[in-house]
C-alpha cells in the first residue's frame, strides 16, 4: 500500500496540470508511472512530498503503521493533501474508506485525490467514490476466497499442510504433504497413549517423560528437525501437561488428517477462531497410524474422568462409570458419616445431591456395587469359557452374514460414490486453476463449481450412509471378536481395578431401589464394552 502525502501547501499547481492530462505535463515529460510524474512534478514546483508506504501489509486492514503515522500527522495539522494512485491504495474496506473520505478528511480539511480513479474532493469529483470503494472491497473478498478455497482443496485431498509435522511424524521426503512415522519419536507417542489408557493423568505422563530426558516437541522441532519457529520453552525436556493433552486428543495418530480447524472472522479481521468440529475437513486413513482405535478410545475415556484426591486415601475406582437411570448424570461418592446414619462408603445421584427436586437418591453401597460388577465380569468370563465352541460358531455366522448379496450391493454403491467423489475433487481443482490463471470467466466458474459442489454434497451424504450400514453389519462381528479376545486375555478376575473396569465396562446404570429393609430390591445394569447392544 503506497500513499503520497503533500506537506504544508495551500494549493497544488502541479496537480491541475496532471488533471488536464498527465501526458502534457511540462515538468514530467517522459515518465510512464503516475507516481513518478507526481514526484517529478512536485519537485518542479518546490512542493514537499512525504511518502507513506506499508509494504507487504494488506489493504483490507487499516492497522498499517505508516497509515497510522499519516493519520497522526493529519491530526497534528501537518498535511493538506492526501494523494494516492488509486482509491484501493487508501484501503480495501468499504466502510473504513467511506469514513476517511467522507468524514475524517473533511473534518481535518484534507484534500483527497485518487489519481487513476479521477477522484478529487476539492473538485467535487467524488460521486464515483463509493462505487469504486465497494468494488475494491469486492476484489479483496474475492482474493481471500480464492486463498481459502485453495486451502480447502488441499484439505479435501487429505494433504498435511502444517509447517511443523505432529510430534511422532516427519514429512515424507518424497511428498511434503504426506506424513510418515518418525523412527526417533513415534515410540514416545505410543508410550503416552498406553500410559493414558491405563489410567495415568497428564501430570504423571509429563513427569515420566521429563525424568527420561525426552526432548519436548518444541525442542525436538528446533534441535533435531531444524525448523525454526518462534518457540519458547524453559529447557529441552520441558514437557507440559497441555502438551501431553494435545497429543492424546489428536486424531492424526489414528492416521487421519483433520484440516481447517481454524479460520479468521472475515477477510477484514484476521483474528483466528475455532471451527466447529462438524465443519472441519476430515480425511480418514491418509497415513500410517501410530495408535489403534481401541487404545485411542480408552485413553479419551479415562482422560475425561476427573480424578480427585480425598482424605480417606480411598481409591474411587468407579468414578465415571456409575450412571443414574433416571437423569443420566454420574453417581458421586459419599464418604461414611456416622452422625448422619451412613456408616458405609456409598454412591448417590449427583444431580439429586445438587438439588433434591430434580432426581431421587439412587443410593447404593460401595461394597454392593463392587460385588455386583465383579460377579458380572466373572459371569461373562465363565460363560465364554464354557461355551467357547458355540461362541466361535456364532462369530463365524456373523462373519458369513458379512458376505451376503445385499452387503455386496452396498459395497459396490459405496465404491462408485467414492470414485465419483474423487473425480469431482479433481474437476473442482482444475476449474479453480483455470480461474486463477485467468483462463475462465468468474461467472462461468461460479455456475460450474456450484453444480459440482452440489453433486459432491449429495455424494458425501450417500457415502456416510453406506459406510454406516457397512459398519453396522461388519461391526457386529468385529466387536464380538474383540470382547471374546478381551475375556480370554485376562485370567479369572478376582479383584476390580480402575484398569480392569475401563477395559471391560462402558457404564453401569443404577436404578432407584424399591421396598424397604429385607424387601429392598435394586436394579443394576452393566453395559459391557463391545457387546453393549448385541449380547447382554
Ligand atoms: Zn439422577
């Protein structure tokens, strides 16, 4: 953005000659650029000029240092004319341009001239100004859109576009958009997930890494990968809890690429804002995963659960597992309180405890719930052991079901839709290139890309439905086999630990007890992992 500013002059003789036809200007005979003409012309007439240049800063913002200095100078009364090559040099934000040209300059008695656009506030040449300004803004918006759609195309191809690869990965030397496991750090990522999945918090994981002198991602990026970013860290093994947390939450370790997580408010305001998850671009299975889905899910689940210390040194292993049958909230631990007539560790509905109007107690004793769950797990183990052959047959039948005709049809349809979707991606990309090269009219691009994008949208819905149906069918077998493996992996369970609970159990629903004393009955439903709906 370049602005020329005239200093301390009452009138501007050279401008009149420019206005009447720059080519004839006697003081600047053989120059082609308007700006040069102005400079030469001004020199010829002993006029002082000051240039305000903000190189490399977009005209969509008015936060340009030189521009701000110019405004200060105007307010201090040092400037009488602001001259620029064309209106867009003042700025590309319509509302702000209008403010300066229609209010600020007039209030400060500054004459505003945009040479190429024939605008001069001293001659009332400004009717066209609002229109020009709108068009300038339109161009800025258009360019911003083009940049965004270029990113989107990269995202839809599942390309990794970050500067720094995620810790545990490096960029493929043959294709910078593709991630491959980093032999030096991948095993640390695996360790972080295994630790999290077995119930360790971020603080413990971070401390372990520090003690083992593992370089933190920022130090690793700078020292080993040699990527220079404006990073600060206290020392090389400065592992923070948040760093561990970010790794555990990142689906890139499952092999997926998730792009466009952040955007800016608009092309005028570049402040980054978070994009809702459903609007981000998710491309599954783009590179080798470091973590399997099971470990990942387990880590997320254990992670969500807040671990609170207590004065009894009591390990609350059921935290996050027990749920109220009526309101769905968790059951919270109650410590023994003799004076309140509660000599046992027990649980009751958290919502009820916050406000007794909203739910009932759902009271259950700790030792009761412990026994019920332990017996539940033991029963499943026993059942699997005794019916091994039948269960294996059942698994086989489920697998056979996966081969039926209807399923084949779904697979074919899915294949077709996926192929067409890829074709469209390429078409849209090519179209965009054509426009960017100026080989296609904007309007034609708009209509064509709209048609493609509509088709693309329909295909995406189709693909999701097909995939869901496939997962539904295939999922049964897979989940059943997983549970089968899980039960056989453990020797007969005799004691409950946090680890065992989370491995076996999704949730335990506790109902309100009925009857009193000896007639007291209470329903408790255990939802096991993997077999929640199909086999209970
Ligand atoms: Zn409740």
